[in-house]
């Protein structure tokens, strides 16, 4: 089991940090740009956790029309499905107000189809009128066959990029919601600083979800030849809204929360694993603020909380979970081998921590740093500040996860 000296990390990355700060200087010297007035936008993934909040944020502009693509047998079924999600996250009154707003158009679509599941006339109307695409839809399951992830996360992105470029004289802007996990695994030797300027590693990632998002990013970068503005928004781990709200409706498909649920089932969590916990409503606001800044084009942003928290601090909001050193954590996993009731939690943890492959996640993780200083600077300039994660919210989120985990034999 390899380890990395944090001081060695700091020394090794010092030149990379200096170079990063130097590249950021030009952004410091410019004031916030004028706002892009997107009069009509297309949103995908509006039935997802982040997508629903992005939809709400975009609808806050009373001069904006928003079209959303939602899976459904027809527009009526798609509208009913979206309405159910909006009521879940925002309550009956606000959910209904969003759904029934005359500026919102719900279209039944299918991102796996070359025609996006739209009739030719409807597709052409979209291409002629939209000024931006906010592509929030993704298969986030972290398990399954690669062809599924490619179809949902790569091929679908390609089709939407084609739609954005259809009006060659005035192509639509494109905003891809990606993930910080595109950084890939930390190097076995040496150290790496992963910044907003860095492309994903060329080596295919073992995780199919991560690999598909890396490939989707490459499509967006390539599309910058045809689009005036194609941006990538890499987001961190989403948690409950700062303004309050329920858990993600499909939380068992979320890899981060499946691992959190596994810690809850095992009753232990490593005390030195770090995570960026990001309020879903603030991530949506940050994404829209960055997208609407006319001074930013063809950028990649790292949209995450400026403060790094420990996983232990998140999980131990539940009294029955204790934080421990990594050696003691491994001992608990050994004990769990003979406990069938936590078999799913054990399997999840062994896979996520790379223990099936004999990899030490603690040592390797310290060899890579993900930074977001440039994005934080831009967001502060735009008026967004990340608040501390409230203890009450942590307790509510983790106890809700514990109830969810207890009701499932697998995560």
C-alpha cells in the first residue's frame, strides 16, 4: 500500500500552482461582462436533480422562453412526468407555477434518436429559435454497459451539438454539464494539478460514466470550431438545496450517495477522505451566472464549493457512524466479509476504493489536486458566495439516506 507525503505533494505542485495563478491573471483584470440575454433556450435533463434547478433558475428571467425535452410517449405524457418532478422538488404550488408558466414548452423527445424524437417541423423550429442549449441530461448510474453510457452521454451530446450548429449564421451557444471526475484516477507516480485549463486524460477511464463524460467533453471542445460559444461546466457532489428541499429522487443511482449509504450501513467512514459538497440550487445558479456572462466564451468551469469538507464530517452527522483511521476502516471491511446484511455495502466500498485491485486510494488521491480558483474568482465577481453547510441540513440529508439505504438490499 503506497502513501504520499502531503509536504512532498505541496513542493511538487508548487510550479504548477504558480503557472495556474499566472494564467488566471487576465481574468482578474477584467470586470464582469455584460449579460447574455438568452431569449429562448433548450434544456435537457429537466427531470433530473440539477436539471430541475437549472430550469427554475432559467425561468426566473421573465423575458425568457424555455423549451425542455422530456422522455414521454407524447407531449402530454412528457408534461405530466416533468410536473411530477417539479412538485417533488419545489412543492405543489411552486411546481405547478413552473409547469403552467406560458413561457415553458414541454416537448416529448428521445436523445437516443438521431431526430431527438421530434417531428421535422418541431426540430427545425427549435434550431431556428434557440439561442442556447443547456445539456443537463446524463446517465449517472456508474454501472451498466458502456454502450448505454455512450448512447446517453456521448452520442446524445453530439446530436445536440448538431442542433445548436444547424443555424450556421447564428449558431446557438452550448453549455454541457459535466463532472469533476473527468480528471480520472490520480497518477501512481508523480503529482498532478487538474485545473479548468486541463482536458481529461487520454487514457480510457475504467469507470464507464466518467469515460463517457470525458468523451462528451472532447465533442464539445471540437464543436468550438463551429459554435461561437461552447462551454463545459464540471460540477462537484450535489447535496440538498441551500434553500431547503428533498433528497434527489433517484438517489440510489447516484454513485456518491450510494457510497455514503454504504458508510452508513457499515457504521464507519475514513477520517481523511475529502469531498466538495455543493448545494444543488447554488450550482444551478452558478452555472446560469457563468453562462450568461458575455465576457466568457468557450470556457471550462469547475463549479464546486470553495471549501473542501471531509466525508467523515458529512456522514457522522448520524450518531451511529464513527470516523476512524484508514487501517481501522480496512479492519471493519474484513469483519464485514462474514456479515451478509452488509454485503452490498461492502461490495460498493471495495469497488469504489479500488481495493479489488489492491490500490491504496489514500496514497494515490494525495497525488492529484483539483482546483477551482479561477471559477471561484469569477463567481465571486458575479455575486455568488458558497455558504457553510448547515448542521441541520447535514443531519436531515444523512438520516434520509440512512432510511433509504435501510429499505434497499443494494444501492
